């Protein structure tokens, strides 16, 4: 069982949930508190401005209604004096206009040029027309500060509008307070979450500690250790669960002790069996498998236990468990690959109680690969020999019947028929001789008379013999070292090998083709490498590894037409291997085939018999 990662543990999940709940609660409270606080501060700020405007409106009313002569100051001067007495940090400008929208004064020392001119502020015009206070909040383009704009009418005692007050005030201090309050709130939230996380960890441990202890106990039980107990930290639900877990451990320990003896007896029997044995429950799931069966099926015990037997044997597409129980027939399981055969026989028998209830199935596996291979080779050998003997015998019988029917009296037909009969007879004799030779080599009932000979000279003589007797026009090319190479061989046997290989090369080479003979020295392996290459039709890649098998032909019709028995390369392989060499082939379809074989180099000239 894998260890639970930190980021997947219930400990972390519990702490996260606890912290998130607190965070959500604080955020809800914070949003509500900040929203209400912002509204309250904004309302207080606006009410303060409006109170200032009401107080200022009374003073402006008195100045506008005041009787003036040449000795008294002008209305602009009086209003400037009144505005100088108005002090408030947030007020950026106060502008006074008459009922004709003419600016009578401003508190902004840098905007005195607007005095005496008509104002263009819409709020002022609206206040003069409607007779009520107008309000507006804007953002200054240059500084991006929030400004509160208020325009209030100035009325006389009889409620006639005699002027207006226009005020611009910055709200940045209000929002600066809000930012400060938010910062304090965020700091408090962080501290609260840190404390909450610590408390969450401590609280989570009270829950996860016994659960982690039970998990460790489960792992120990899986390993077969029932002596460990789970610690009980309380009498709550988790404590009751831990107590039940300990009781379960005790029950399992007793059950294991009861079954251990029987298991050992059965294990001893199964381990000493050479055949593979599998046992299933009543649903067809494997509950027992011995070591030979694991080796035969090339599986591990952990991967097959509790799996359906039809799946493990690879027969789920053709058989069901009910069919195995009802039929109880032996099955042939073919696990062969392209490289090697592998065949098993599965014999089934049911596990049945006295009441007749079927409790499972026993399957015994037996490796019959060698037996099947021998039977197959025997059948193929008998079929090949029968076919090879039947073909010339059938031909001879046909021609002899024709001669018996009177063809012997025909001077033209009779000699030709007799010639065919003689040819087929010689073919049968060659086949029988080859079979006898292979039979002797299989039974090791033969002798080798090995002599140390110069292989280059020996090889050249055989090639020259074929050059003088060749029946078709092919070119011979030789590539051999200009030195003596001594090998210890039975010259008759190696002559037969070379005759078989060169005969095949000449049979399958096209007219005008080239046969290349090469001898190389492999000093590292202390051997010679001999190769004979033709330019014939070549051998398909799938057939290349089979050409040294007995009676194997790539093109059967053409081989029989050319008089081959299908045993030449098989005999060559046996001969070369008996000389401690190796033989193989390479080929490209349409370009030709090369036969290679190796022979060990003699350390010194030897004479004598080898058996």
C-alpha cells in the first residue's frame, strides 16, 4: 500500500477546510463592515460640507443684500473677506455667484481671474433654476482624485434666489481612511488565519492520529503481523472504531493460526510436484497456485491470485468457467512464439462437497512441448518421405505400364521411357542413401577420418572439377588468400558438403550469372570463414532460417524438377557441426543467396581417426 502524500492527506484537507471556513466568515464580515463604514464616512463627509454651505449661505445672503455706496467696500471685496474665514482642509475651492451666474468671488487664489465672469458650471445653473442643492462626485483627470461637487442656491427671506454657492472638496482623506482600515483588517485577518491554522493542525491531529495508527495496523496485518495493537485515545466514535479494529485483529490472528497448519501441509505437497497446479473458488477465481505453474505460465503469484482462471490461461474467448466445470476435458494451451514452440496440457477436475455443491476447480498443467515437437517432426518426416518416394514410384509405374502395354516395341518411345525410369530410380537411391546417412548421423553411428589438409588447395580442386563439368554457362570468381591454411577435416565429408552447396548454387543461378567463392581467415576465432554466393532468385526472409531443415524447400515444384531431395543442406549442417563449425545463410530476393560455414584452423598437422 502506498503512503498517502501530504497534499492528499485528510490532515491537510481538514486544516484547509477549517481555515477556509474562517476565511469566508471573516471576508463576509469584512465586506459588510467595510461597505457600511464607507457609506457612513461618505455620509458624514457630505453632511459636514452641506452644514458649511448652510452657514456660508447666510453670510453671503447678508453681503448680497447689504446697501453699498462709494465709501463702503464692493461686494466682491466683502465676499473675499467672508471666504477667507472659511477654512477646511478638504475644500479645494468655494465659488460665489449672483442670480445672473456672475462669479462674485472664489477662495482659490490662483483662480481670481474668473471673478466678474459668468460661470459655466451646470450644477450652479441648475441650482439657480431649480432652487435646490445639486450634488455630484467626479474624478479629477490629472490627479485621479475623487472630488465632491455641491451647488446650493442662496435665498432671501422671501425665498427669492439671489445667488449660488459652488463648492469643490477632495474625498481622498475619506478613502485614505478606508485603505488604512482595510490594511488593519487584512492584518487582523492574517493573524486570525495563522492562529486558526495552528488550532486546525492541533484539532486535525486528534482525528488523524488514530486513523494513521489504524492504517499502520492494516499494513502490519497485510504483512501477517497480528501482534500489534491500535492505541485508543478516547471513548468517542473513533475510539470505538479503534477498539473494533483490535478485536478484528485478534479474530484474524486466531483464524490464521487455525489455517496455518493445513496450509503448510498443502504447500508441502504442491511444492514437491513437478506439474503445475491451480485451484479456484466457486466463481472461478484463482486462490492457489504452485511454483511450477507460475514458471509454466511466466507470471507472478501476486498478479494471478483472485483473477479468473480462464483469463490466466488465456482461454476467455473460447471457454467459460462453467464450461470447464461441466466438460472437465483436457485442454491444449499453445503459447508458442515465432522463435520457439511452447505447449501445455491442462487437465481439470472439480472440487465437490458431499452434498454435491461444486466449490471450485483444480487444474493440472503439464508441459508437452517436446512431445508435441517430436510427434510433429515424426509426422512431417513420414509425410515427406512418403511423398518423396511416392512421386518417383508413381512415375515409374506409369512408364512401366506403358511399356508393358506395348510401348517397348516402339524404337523411339521405349528408350526415352526407360531413361526416365532409370532417372527416377537413381533419384530414389539418392534419397534412400541420404536418409541412411542422416540416420547414422542422428545415432552417431559413423566415423570421421580427419586429416590436416591445405583448405585453399582442397577447395580449388573441387571448384575446378565443377568448372570442367558445368552444364550451364556461369562464371566462377575466387577470392582466397595466397597462403596455406591447414584444417583438420574428413575430406570425403567436406567434399560432400561443398558438392551440395555448389550444386544448389549452379541449379538456381541464371545463365550468365556469377558464383563467388571466398575464404577468409578469422584470427581472433582461429577459424576460416568460407562463403559461396550465387545470383539466383534468392530466398524469402521468412524461409531463410528453415532451409537447413530436412525436406524443406522454398520452391518445391522447381526443386523436384531439378532433381533435388531436400536433404542436401540438412546433411551439410550435420557435417559442419560435427567438424566443430557453424553454417548459416543470407539472401536477398531477386539478387541471390550466400551460404557461409566455418572450420577451425589446425594448430599442427594431425593424422588419425576421430569418432
